[in-house]
């Protein structure tokens, strides 16, 4: 029996496709890869925060592969390990990812102050850089004592002093803060206590009264804290919360009649996760940010085109939100560190040591941000051995009820005071651990 | 004085919110003698299903409520079939362990089906002070908390009538007392368990809606179960009235302690103060305020 012509054609086409596909697959398979280990969380009490951050992180990695074919021909691969924001699971994930490939996991973003502390001493031994963008140990900004830890952009104390400066501007100048009353409503944990020394120093310097009120974990009931606030009658409330504590604080502020226009959150208390859960109670609330929200940036348009357009994206509803943009920025810094390291060590997969050098020598100025499509979403970053942050600035947004509206320019807090306190704290740590502060170099 | 009254009233109303969650525990305990570790997960699942259905099909509140209630009844029946039926006549600790597994399963399924995004739940009731009370007495009383207290009151009345005046209610109490004896006198254990888990699902739905409207529907709703534990210890595991009275005492005590004692020890004590109070109470009255005193023959 003769084979019909269309069947023969179909077989020939399938054969040709198999050859072409095979060649293409081989080409991709033979391409060198840079493995990135991700200790993420998408379930559990902070799953919503993690889903947005790590969604943006992975979308950016996908963009680099889809649009650019990787970093100088080195494709990015990754594996996400679920920590549930739990320190023990975070350490397990770190241990699992660190030996996954010979070059290591590139750099780890723990996205948790607790996990950061848990793996802080392991990182130098394993030669794995930790990028702790806006969290973790504040004094790790001093790279002479913490060569493997990078609180990129800004640290907690930059955030706290930035908030005080923002409030001072709203009051008409720093001198106007004298005699004012501020409340620091904080999550009763290591994270929540981090700004206390710097807030106390600011109160002493500027002459305002400071009352610090802890909220026990998880913070889903704050009646007594807000009644104390109502009795104290502060001029401003600084919210240093995380997760359900933020929405509950906004709701309870409404319940006790405290104006949301007099509340300023830190950058972990200022995302859509917090304000949407609080509903109308969040309208007027200010919060600091590390990366501006919104989709109006070329890099976001590229992700929508190259990643979501090719059905490789995550949750499209999260695109452009505060934490998604922050996650995307975190991925960009990781990729740029690899690129920087490649300039020195060659266009091949980089090891942890090489990436560490790359992070320590980042210079992403306004021009580079523009060429990367981030424009003004982020401040320029220039790191060094002594400054593992590289920016030290913060910006403020106000929730309109439906979206975040920019409420300030990028601004410094008291950088001189923060630097002095960072060095003092890092020196104390160095003494405790027997570390001789020094720059690592290459 | 007005500040003290504010703290006290706020605490009492917060306590009612704890009682709502505690009621679910009491129901299961009354019918099976088991502490249902999954009650917090059920509160989370119910609220998430409610908002998920509402969002997916733009349903009105009442329809979303009815459909979610249907889902919770389904969960109750499935729990009886899959988890409890194979464990009839097993030691209480086995049933307790099963509910721990159930809690993790429900939490996982809830997030798998509806995702982890936080959802706003609008019941059309703002959490604001009642202006008339504020103007007249300079006292802060929340509208939302007051409505929650009324809902809890209604729920307690209905449940008390159900348990004490209906045949099913009496059967529930018999089952709780002794599985085998209840079976021997012809009480259909399987149906009774399915009913009580469904009613617990209903209570979880009501608690989930009120807590979700307050804090947003998110995983942290599972933690409200932690607030119910001291309430149960104090009120008694088997008493609906105990859940309410225990809630009021715990709510008021923890708020007063936080405000008046907290300042001397750096604050943040309400998280553990309720447990400390409950433990102290255990020493004096181990069965709780309204719990049944068990005397075993040896």
C-alpha cells in the first residue's frame, strides 16, 4: 500500500523538526550556566510577601535568559527551596543549595533577618555571598568585618534616620521636632528591635520624646498598644512591622481614631500586601521604600513582553507591586555582580568568591540604571569594601487607597551618625569573634 | 478612669473574638473528647474559600456564605469518613494526632487552591469608634467589635439550645462520654461526628469572616487558634458558656496586664500573660470554670 503524500510530508517535517530541535536543545544544553540558589517562601504566614518578592526575582532571571540569552552567553539556572520563613528550614535550604553545582549558589538572598543570622557564620566558610537588601545585620555594611554580607542599597538604620528626616520635613524642619512625641510601634523580635539604638540617638539629638511600644508576634491583636498610643497622644507613629501586624496596626489606628497621615512605616511595612488587607483604613499612610512601585519602567515592559508574552512568568497580578519590583531589583543586582565579576575573571560561570568581588565593586549609576530599564525605580549604587550598602538612601510613598504615590525624593537620613554607629557595632562584633578587620580584595 | 474603662471594654470585646474561635474547639471536644488542633486551619480555610469564591464569581455576600458553608459541611463529612471513622475506639491521643495532620493538610490545600495572596474581606462594617459613645462619655467602643459580640451572643444561644434541647444535641453529649456505650444504645456515631464537624465548620466560617474582615484574609488567621487555648483552659473544654466567659476574662486580663503591668517589664506581655493566667487557673480548678469534673473509679 502506498503511503499518502501528506503522511510522508508530515513524517519529513517531523524529522526535520526533530533535527533542528535537537540541535537547538544541544546548543542550550552545551551553553555554560550560572546556578542561582533561592531560599524563598511562598506559603506560610509571610507567603504573600515572599510570593511577590521571589516572583519578581525569578521573572527578572527569566528576562535575562529570554531577552539576552544569559549574562555574556552564560545562561542562568536556578532552584527555589521553600523556607516558609522558618530559620531551621532556611538553614536546610542553604545547605542543600550550596553544593548543588561546583560553582555554588552564586549569592543567597535569605529574605529574612532570622535566616540571615542563622547562616551568617556559615557563609564565609562556604565562600557564599549573602545579599541582605534592606534587612539582616545593619553593621554588616562594614565590609571589613563582614566581607561576605551585603546589605545592599540601605540598612535598617538608614531607614530609621530617613523616617525621622521625612517626619522633620513634614513638620517644617529638624528644629521643629523638639518637644514632639513619636511612638515606635515595633514587632517584638530581633527585627523589630533593630532601629531602637538609632531612634534613641535621634531623639536625644533632635529633642523629641520617644515611646517604644512592642507588639507580640504575630501582631493580629493590638487593642492595648493602640489604647496606650491614644492616651500618649503622639504626633507621629513609626510602624516597624511585618506581615499581619501591619494591616492590624492600620485597622486599629482607624479604630482608635489616629490619623493615618501621621503614620510612617518602614520598607517592610509598606507594600500592597499590607495596605490592601487593611482596606480603606490604609488610605493616607506613608511608608519608606527601597524600590518604587509601578509598571512604568522599560524593564517591566520587557518582562511583560519576553517573559509573560512567552508564558514563562509568574503571577501577573503581582507585576509592578512594591515587593515584586524589589525582588526584580534584587535579581538585577545579582546579575550585575556576575557581569562585573566576568569583566575580571572571564565570561564563564562565576564562583562565590568571584561573585563576592563583583558585588563589592558594583557601580550602577543613573546611566546604567537607565540602560537596564530601571530608570528612577532605584537609586544609584556604588559599593566598596567599607560600604557594602552602596546607597544609604530611602524614599517615601503614600497609599492613596488604590496605589502608592511618590511622596519624597531619594533622601539620606543621618548618614554620619549611622556610619559611626555601624563602625562601632562592627568593631565590637570583630572583637567578640576575633576578626581582624580588613578588605579582602580579589 | 475613662482610660481604664476603655481598656476594660476593649479587652472584653477582644475576648469575644477569641471566644468565637474557642467555640469551634468546644463543639468537637463535646462530641468526641478530642482537642481539634485543626480548628485554626478551618478558620483560615473558611475565610479563604469565602473570599476566593466571592472574587472568582463576583458573588454577593449571602451566596458566598451559603456556598462556603456547603464546602465546610463537605469538609466535615470528609473528615469523618477519611480521618475519624477508621479511628473509632482508638485512644484520644490518636485522634488528637490525626487532627494535627489534618491542620497541616487543610492549610496546604487552602493555599494550593486559593493562593497565598492576602485578600480584603469587606462585610460593609468599618472598624471605627461609635461616635455617640465617644461624644457623650469620651469612651472608645468599636462598632465592629460590638457587632462581633452580638454575633457571638447569638451563636452561643443557638448552640446552647441545639446541645441541650434537641435529640442530636443529647446524642452528641452521649457520644462524647463513651463511644462504645453510645453505639450500643443505637446512637449513629458516624452521622453524629459528621454533624458536629459540619457545625464546627460553620462556627469556623463565622469566626473566619469576622477575623478576616478585621485583619485581611491571610495565613495568620491560623494563629487565632493560639488565642483560643487559654480561653479553653480557663472556661473548660466542654462548655459553650465557658468559652464565652473564658474569652471575656482572658481578653480583659491580657489588655489590662499589657497596659498597666507591661510598662514595668518593657511591654509585649499579652502574648504570654493569657497563658500564665490560664496555667495559674489550672492549679486551682483543673477542669476549668464550667468544665465537667471527672471522677474515675479505680
